[in-house]
C-alpha cells in the first residue's frame, strides 16, 4: 500500500538524535511561499473520513508527524488510508460506530489533538484501545477529556504516566448516552472529543462553550452530512447540538494553509529589516486570526490579497512588510483565537517598543511544553526582560534583542520555530537545542525559511 511507507515516518521524534540549530541575523527575507496544510483540519479530515461511508479524498493534507500518527490510528481502527500523491490522501471509512478493535497501541507521538479527538471517536464504539504518546504527551492531562467521555459510558484504565495520564486503555461504551457538556476550559479539543463521541450516541449531544473556540469540527461534521445546529450563547459563546447516529457520507476535503504555521515567517518578515513576503492561501477563519488582529494593533503592515472561500474556509494571501511595532495589551478574551501563537507573538513583542501584556494564558501551561515558562525562558536567555504575573506574560520590548542564548525547546515545535525566528533579528545568534520536533507541524520549515533568505546553520 502506497501509504504504508509514509507512516514509517510517523515515529517518535525523540528517537532521533538531538538536532540543534543556530539562527543568525542576515539580509532581508523575500519571496512568496505556501506553508503546509492546517493541522487541525488535517486531523479532523482523517478522523471523519474514517467514520464516513465511501471514499473520502483529502487534498493539501499536512504530512507532519502529528497528522501521520492520526492516519496510522485510523488504519489501526479499520479504515483504509492511502497516500495518492503529495498531500493527496484517500480514506475508505468504516461508518459511524464501526471502528474495529485495534491490534496495536494507538501511539500519537507528540500530538494532544490527535490523541484527544480519537479518544472521543473511540469512546462510544464497542471496542477497547490503548492510547500512548511520547515523553511530552505522557506529561499532558487527559482526565479533562476522559471526564465527559466516561459520562457518555466509556471506561478508562490509567496505567501510570510521567506526570500525565498516558498510557491508558479506553473501553468504549456499548450503550452510549448523549450528554450536555460545558467544557471547563476554552478548548476545541475537549469540544471536538465530545462531539465525535456524540456521533455514535443516540439523541442529541450538546456542547456549550462560554468562549468560542476553533469551529473546524462543527463545520466538517456538516460537510460530511451530520446535522449540527450552532447557536450563539452569552457574549462570546456557542451552543452546539449534534444529532446522533448520522450516516456520514464520504466527502472531498481541501485543506487550507495553516495560519499557525504562517505565523512564523510572518513575524520573521516583520522584524528583519527590509523584508517583504507573500504567504499564499492562508486560512483566515475568524476563530484563528487573533494574531493578525494583535500584530495590526502593534503597527504591523499586513495586507490580505486574493480573499476567497475554498473548501468551506476563508483564505487569503497575506502580504507582510517589515514594520515598526509597539507594545500592546492582549485581552484574555482573544486567547482562544490565537492560543498557539503566543511564543511567536512574544518574539514580536521583544522587537516592539514598549510593554506587551498578554493576559489569561493559563492553557499555555498544558501544551506540548509548559509554554508559558518556555516562552519566558526563551526571551530571558536572549537578553529580553520578561515577567510572568499569574497567568499573564509581560514582555518589555526595546525594539531589539541581544540574542546569544541557547533556547531549551522542551520537545515543543513552536518554541523551536519561535527561537529560530528570534535569531534572525537578534544582535547575536540564537541557538535552539533541538529542532527535530518542528516536523510534527511544519515539515520543511528550515528549508522554506532558508529559501526566503534566513541564515540557519
Ligand atoms: C487544537 C486545539 C488547541 C490547539 C491545538 C489544536 C485543535 O488546543 O492548541 O494546537 O485542533 O482542536 P486546546 O483545545 O487544548 O486549546
């Protein structure tokens, strides 16, 4: 099978030797590039394709380690998953509730999204599955997702982790029950796990979010033929109702370029003098564009060209030019729309004049690393004054960074990329201790940035 060789790439990145890299200040960054497909949409397309009847075709799939691990899990659960060409994958699904008993451990490597969403999809099927991940994922909390899944009838057996809840066995419900669920945190992963569990449950599963988070699951469920009703709830929230036990029909999915990956070349162009980049066909779903709003408030020149809808999502080419930035207050309410962008925003804030205060970053403590601490340390070792006050990150921007530091990346792809971008604008080179994990979300990052003029060696 063509896809099998590809899955061989989806191993634990930690098994490889450390891959340190140094970024140095050089000439301007220039060019036009398309960053890889959106990670959130890629995971969901594989999962829903595996639960649909017929052949789903995905174009532009992110072929990063995280997504490949989800594809591997779908295959272990009985779907036929094949790579047809670059970014083009087909999946023959098993139908809602039709997952087969997997014969091997479902290993999600570094990916919280893959692991939690698949737990949801498995929780209401009459099978049991072993879930595991790498050293980073083994430290992350899974109980928050297990709590609603247990209410829906699943059972979980935790087998002791390294501070988190993996590895564990999930025993799916034979007679699932739908629930009304209010996630305790603004988390698209929690919402999505419950909605995916709701697929094989009878009746209506309801998720009430007080703050709206990325809505790719809801949109894609509709695309595959499920009945989903989304109503506004309170000031910023949503009430999502899924009618259970639909027949999902295979669909075509076009994955747009990932705004969370585009963020890295975008900020690099802002801080490296004389730069101008065009980032092509970036998804501009309003629940993902908090970084663009914040950078514009800071004074960034970012234009949206060729605005259109593709594959049900808004996309645009982003033209970015080097800009004089100033510090701003980033409200906590904006966090769900830019939750993955704080490390790179913190780099922009260091190169701004004045103080940037990013409020309400509690969720950053449970990402691939404790990203709040890792971001602060990244700046500190490179001579930038930074404080953590409660759940706020405060960066004292001086329009420059000394650099010269060795950044501890803690198995976190976004810390590694942010550190390398920082080095492109800093007075002295910036070192990242390990860049291997960049392959989880942005394969080809180093080469793409070099192609734009970045000095990485
Ligand atoms: C994601 C949701 C976010 C985000 C992650 C992707 C998703 O996590 O950080 O990278 O695809 O649903 P949380 O839901 O935990 O905030």
